[in-house]
C-alpha cells in the first residue's frame, strides 16, 4: 500500500494497493485506488487517469513478451 498525491492536485491524496496473484505460470495484477473524497476522484479523472489505466494492456503485452 502506498499513498499518492499528484503534483497538480495538492491536498488530494489517494491510497493505492497493488496485488499480484500467481495463476499457474501467469501473473494477475490488480490495482486498487481509493480516494478520500469524491472531489479528489473527479479531479484525478479529469487528468486522464482512466485512459492511462486503460493503457495497462500494453504493460501486459510487455510483461508477457508479446
């Protein structure tokens, strides 16, 4: 678990947890982000966070060697 405060949004801290699970030769990665307020969530969403997280597929391909 770690905390994260985006430089462009001082005071809006989120808590992030990364979980890795072995699935018989493959690894499942799950990221949870908890915002302390709806305002913090809304501000982060406007920065393109969702689109960045959707790009995790390219990380998946890199890790799998494809």
